[in-house]
């Protein structure tokens, strides 16, 4: 699935395709966010959803830092148990490289294939 512009549209596509997904919460003005997005885009085709930060607490379980990356099941529910085990435990959903992210992508794909 290609990157979507709106969160709800992406979740609806995940549900229709019966595939898990990935949500990246970021801000265009954030240099760390931009650098991470560019690394991921240049490294692989990594799906992310780009829109204003959702208001729901579901998207900030351990704080409002950015960027945050969540994986979802095919119904669009966040898999909170999938997080960056190599990162700072205070910011579980923060990834600095695609090398940290790709193992979790593979794990989620494995769960639902």
C-alpha cells in the first residue's frame, strides 16, 4: 500500500486490504522527523500516514514526542506491544533509523501472513 494523506483513509485501506499497517506521527517543521522520513523513504518503500497529529490519546501512550511510529493490525488497531526495543525506554515508539524499524515491520508482517 502506498503512503496515504489522511489517517482515517489509511486505516480504511488497511481494513479493506486485510493487511497490517504503520502510522508515523510527525511534523513537517521537525528536523529529526524530516531526516527519519527521508532515510526511510530512500532506504525502502515504507508506508506512513501524513497528517496533522491526531488528538486521540491512543497515538501518544507514552507522551507527545515526535516522530512516533505505530504498527496496526488489519483492523487498524494499534499494536502497542510492537515498539523500538533498541531505543530509549521513555520513548518506546521513537525510531532513529530504518535499521531499527525494519525488524518490527517484518515481525508484524509475520503475525498476519
